C-alpha cells in the first residue's frame, strides 16, 4: 500500500491495522522490516535510518 505522503507498506493486516510480518519505507528514506502488532512495531524488527544507522532488536508497542 502506498500512502499519499509517500510512505509504503507491504505486509499483513488485522482489523485494518498493520499486524504480522511486514516492510515499511518512510518518505525520509528510513525503513522498518519486522513485526507489527495492532498497528505498532512489536517483536523482532530492524529499523534502518537513511544515514545508514541500524537498530536490530526488540520492539514493544512501537518503542525500541
């Protein structure tokens, strides 16, 4: 799915919320690959910033 602001989401849904394994790219060049739970990053995931920095670890309700 491509949003009007340029954000792209490829993955699973549940009750109209991002849920399950997915990939998301943001308009600023950052990206996230991992798991979502009820619309928020939750579980194992890799967030990559446009400058090359990477966080590879656990997420709980959208927080590292």
